[in-house]
C-alpha cells in the first residue's frame, strides 16, 4: 500500500509540473479541497450515497480490499458504509496541497473504521489515507484516486 501511495503522490507531482495558470488562487484551492474532503466524509457519516457519489469523478479509482475503477464500481464497493448500521467510517484531512496549475490537489489524513470482526465482536481500526482531487470544468472538486493504508487495530 505504501508503494501505491508514493506512486500516487509522484503522479500528482508529475502532473503538477505544468506551468502555473494565471490567476490560480492556490490557497483558495486548498481550502476548497479540504471542504470537499470533509463533505465526502459527511456524506458517509450521514449515510447519503447520493451526496457521496456526487463527489466521485467518473474515472475514479479507489484502492481498498479490491481496486474499484469508475464511479459505479466505487459506489458499489462503498455501499456497506451506507447500508450496514453497524459499520462506521470517519476521517479528516490533516494536510492539503494543490498543483501549481490549480487543477489537481491531494489530501492526506487519518481515518477510523468501526464495525465488527468475523466473530461479531466490536472492532475498531485506524489508518491513513491519501486522496487526489481534480477540479471540474464547473470549478467543483471531485475525488479521482483514494488509497488508504491497511487499518491497524486500535488499542483500548
């Protein structure tokens, strides 16, 4: 997973090597990405699949137990977070950066997953994630890539 995260960040910086677009307000773009990431987390917390899918790019790739390619596959893979009342996922970004062109950015953060293990006992795990965001022609940001580290059991 670490290699995939490093590859994703390298891909981001390669794409960011383009020239700065005139008038790109990079600090505003960082705030917009942070807000988009928090809105995505809120959609999951509120169990609103519609709000979640609205933030996912058509060509998104999410790495989890399996790799989900495309908005439909991502929404199918994440469906348990919207339908299973015993499963919870929350996260928050701790760092946000944006390309010099102002059209790509990434968020890095921490997550906590609460659910049940195979025997039905409560299970809480934590980890980190990196998400890459692309500015749409409308000016809104959508997530195009999401990679989370394998969850580590939380010590009680």
